[in-house]
C-alpha cells in the first residue's frame, strides 16, 4: 500500500510538471492579483511572475522527501519497530488532509481524482497498519 501511495505521488508530480499552466490557472482562480496579471498579459506573463508559487519544484521536493520517508519508515516497520506504525499513520493522516485540501482547490479534474485516490490510499494504509495481523507481527518481532 505504501508503494502504491508513492507511485500515485509520482504520477501527481509528473502531471504537475506537464499541466503547469492548468495548475497555475487553478491557483489563480481565487487570487485577485493573479487575475489582474492574467488580464494584463495572459498565462505567459503570470507563469513568469514572482507571485506564482514554484509548483513544480515544490512537488519534486515533496515527492523525494515523502519517498525517502516512506522507505525508511517502511523498513523500520518490517524490522518490527512498532513506533514506525504510529509515524506512518500520522504521515497517512497528513496525506488525507492534503488530499482534502486539493479537493477544494480549483485544480483540473485529474488532480481531483488523484486527490480522492490519495485519501482512499491513506485510509486503507491506516487500516492495514492497525490490522490485527500487523499487531501480531509487531508483537512477534
């Protein structure tokens, strides 16, 4: 399940790069300063303006950080360290919250679908982390 979440995050990161203009337009939807820039010079002007967050850089850094965190915590969990289950649950909870925030943003439909998928994946991961078989595994280790 953790690998599936990492794979979904990779898809989101690539799509943010490929659909950069659509992401910027979604972000600009509720931003009066960005709307003014759009009216003044269109997406080309807005794309290069300082008010636009570095969505691609942020996505890449977040993906790398999350992937490394998942690998380390997953290996600790497999090694029988019960505390890793709590940290992975908290990490999944943050993923669910981020997914919920993305659902309320003005992003393209593909990001809404992927955000819903991330929410489901985080909930399923949490279920498996606290399943009776996982608890038995950690007690034996």
